[in-house]
C-alpha cells in the first residue's frame, strides 16, 4: 500500500476505498459515520486486504 493511499485513508476513509467496490464503500462510510477512527481502521483493512 502506498503512502498516498495511507494518507487518504487517514484524511477521508470513504474516498480511499472508492475503487474497491460498492460494499466496501458502504461499510467504510457507515463506520466513518459512527466515528472517524473506526472508518480509518476499516479503510486500512480493506486496502491492505485487497493488495495480497
């Protein structure tokens, strides 16, 4: 995962998972609405899981 993607996950989590599919966007958006930290963690997990 690149540094730009990590920074995007921290700054605006739903935008970081935009290319991962509709389900990922929905999950990360709901987590971000519940709190910023869960959204960041969710975005990092989704981005890291897709790279392997």
